[in-house]
C-alpha cells in the first residue's frame, strides 16, 4: 500500500528532506498510480545537491 500524504510530508531520516521528493529512479513519463517509485516515493532524493540513496 502506498504511503499516505501525511507520511510523504515527513522528513526522511537520512537527509531531512520531505519523503515526497524521494522519487529518483521513477520513469519520467510514468503515472504515479502505476509506477511504484512514484507511488511510494522510495527512490533516491531529488533535492538538488542531495545524495541520499533512498528514503528512510
């Protein structure tokens, strides 16, 4: 089950950026409801300059 909006608003334990920006690796044209990395925001952090490899 995908995380709730409240969970995505929380900071990542690894880098402190919102969990919602951890969409690295998602297909650029993928729909969030079908593409797991978008739906779960589980990829690497897309905040400029951040190298956090995955949401924690």
